[in-house]
């Protein structure tokens, strides 16, 4: 006996429901966590002390002098940014430059980013932050009485690392604290880049489940998510179709004539 269209629609709807059910559950759990969480706590804003301000009485050299000093040893094609920052109470210029644009025909491989720190009062260049300096900066900016648990020096990260796609090299200073907070400081830039705590890590994991991007976590236009979205639409439409077919059959049974 040939199976009816109603049978195949019902079977398709059932299997799609099983396949999508787990993902729908994860989307729901993630949505609940996102909507019931304080985003400031996830970002660790409550753990950040305000950055110290520099006195208006400071005497600064021109950034042009610093650029000329850098050019003596490093060719510079473009300046990305020049920023006045504070390091351990002293003013420094943070210079982000690009070199090598015109050196090769293949621009993608020729471009080299360079970061420099210079004393803004004297114009003298300095090297990247030391481990001790990074720890002191982290302690000064962390709003909590806690000891340092560990210090790691990062030169590379993968797509799942909580410091992914951020300036390297960097120091990761983790505190002995209930939130298990880690502060990331880019050594060549001299500034704090990220605060990461346990709430953020839960958020990040659920975000990966939400986007279904199991490689980089943040790509919401991946094909797996698109396919499941289409499957979800098919499941809903097949459910409506089953409802109307069943409703029509019930009317025929009640009113055969």
C-alpha cells in the first residue's frame, strides 16, 4: 500500500523536530542567559578602576620629534595613530605605524605593523612593557583586594581563546579572586586591552552555541547556522501543513457528505 503525502510530511516533521530540538534548547538557554545578565558585569566594568589622569602642567615634546627618531632605524610609510597614554604615572606616546607598503608588489604580505612607545616628556623611545610593569598596571586598575595567581606571556592565540583577535604580544595577569578575572595588557602598546571573568566565559560559550560557529565563535553568517535556520523554517511550515491536513480530515470524518 502506497504511503500518503501526509505520512511523509509527518515523518519529516518528526525527524526535523528531533534534530532541531537540541539546538532550539541551546538557543533558548543562551537567550535566557543573555537577557537576564548584566552586560556591565560580563564586560567586567565593575572591576575596572578609572585610569589615572595626567597633570595639565606636563611639558610634552612634539610627536614629530619621536617620528623622526623612529625613522632613523625603521622605515615608516604610514602612521595609524598617535595617542598620549599613561604608564605608571608618566606620559608616553603610543605610536602605531605601518611600513613596507611600497617595498613589494604583493601588498598583503609586504605590510608590517609596528608599535612604539616613547616618553612624551623627553621623546626617548622605550621598549615594550616588562612583566613586572604589566603586573603593577593590572594591580592598579583591578578594583579588588586580591593577589596575582599567574602571569602568562602570549605571542599567539587561536579562534577559541578569550583574547582572540587582539593585539599581541600580551601579558595575561590572572587574579586569585572568586570571579577568576584575567587582565590582558598588550606589551608593545602599554595599555590594558581586555578584562575577562567567569561570567564572560559562560557568555562566550553560549554565544558559540548560539551562532553555531565552532571555529571562531563570532561569525554569525556561517553555513551551519543558515542551514539550521532553513530547517527550522521547514519544521514550522510542515507543522502548519500537518495541522491543516489533520483538520481537513477531521471535518470529512464528521461530515462525510
